[in-house]
């Protein structure tokens, strides 16, 4: 869904990225989460906020229990 959004020219904002990071976390998509997280600053010029870091901590906690 994220890729489709990008192809259609829609730039993600902080809320969209929290949603995608949460979805990745719930599905154990560690590599994808890190790619989205890194792209926030590098590609979209968005500064990660506390919510984004919380998603990453949740992701790592869940991946350790898999």
C-alpha cells in the first residue's frame, strides 16, 4: 500500500509513517520497518518523533519474542 501511495505521488506524513511502522511491527517485518524509518529523514525530509521511536522499540521487542 505504501509503494502504491508513493507511485501515485502522495507524500507520506508523520501519521502515515506511524501507521506503517505499527503495521510492520505487528507483522514482524523488521527490515521493512527500518527502511521506512530511515526513509523518513533521508527521502521525505521528516524528523522522526517520539511515536516513531516507540514503534521501533515495539518492533524490536516483538521480534525478540518470535
